[in-house]
C-alpha cells in the first residue's frame, strides 16, 4: 500500500533553516508529481510547493517563494523541502502528498519561535 513518511521537523528560531524529507513506498515514485502542504492551528491546509515527477519543474506558494525549495531523489524515493529564513508564520504541521490520489503522510511539526 501507499505510504508516505515525513521527517525533519522541529523547533527553530526565526531566520533559521530546516530540511524536511518524505520517503515514499508502495508505488512507482518516479511516475508521480509530489507536493508539500501545511496546516497551521485554526487554518485550512494550504499548498506549499509541488514538483513534477522528473523534478524539472516546481511551483511555490507566494508566501514561501525565494525561501523554500522542493526537490526529489527518485533513486531514494524521497522528496525534500528545504526551508530557509523561517518565520513564525511558517509554524504548522507539514504534510507530504502524492499528486493524483488522496495519499498523505502523518505530518511533521515545524515550530518557528524564539
């Protein structure tokens, strides 16, 4: 069955960096675009970034452009989210999502606070 497992979340000070990873199994990873979403307390889940199956094209929410980078390694069945210059408003649970199919990871908490 499809499984997505995120890792790399934690507590970081404003201006700091984190790298999230999502390891996939149970499907042909290199055939699917992948995305990252986030959900802050009291807010709806929002799309953060998406990457094509080959990794040759990416798109980002305006709120993270220039600070976050999505990438993937199809040899490791893993998609990454490099987050730089983190702000308190980036605090949320971050979810890995397989485009085409309602598959989600359990999420990883990112807290940006001094």
